[in-house]
């Protein structure tokens, strides 16, 4: 078993092309012996966003704090906020954006451990 508080997890800035003011934490990962999934926590600063991208696996998301939008391939924005869930299926082009001007947007993103 493993227990950990988020404030004890190392934070790294995402340097992927297309990411703006996004930070990543990895509280549960394959390094912990997780057999299938990893939990990543992303903090998107006001005005920031993840890369607009696609991949071959699903994302299971839970919004911990803040508000933003999930943008699909057609450019349509679906509002997401604290307490909300989102599912991004394999092959769906997407991007998360923080729509707040003064609060971070924080979410859990569960993915297969091979893609942490």
C-alpha cells in the first residue's frame, strides 16, 4: 500500500510543445508497483492550457479545483469545474484550458501506467 499527500509530491513544469503554464505531479505511478494505471495531477495556471493533442489511450479526469474548458477537435468547448469528471476516449483530439484569470485549474488524470 501507499499513501501520500499531494503537497509531498514533486512538481515539474511541462515542456511539451503547445503547453502553457502547466505543471505535473505523479502521486501514484508504475514506480509504486501500480499494475495498470497511474494518477497524474496537472495544475494549469490562469490563462494556461495543455497541448492540443490526441493519443491511443483513454484519459479519466476528475477536477480537484478551479474551472476551465475541455476543447474537442471541432473547437467546441465543454465547461468543466471543481467536482466534475471527464472522459477522453482514444483518438479524441483535445485540450484543457484554464478560463480563470486568478485561480489555478487542478485535475487528476488517470492513464495506463505505460503513458504516465
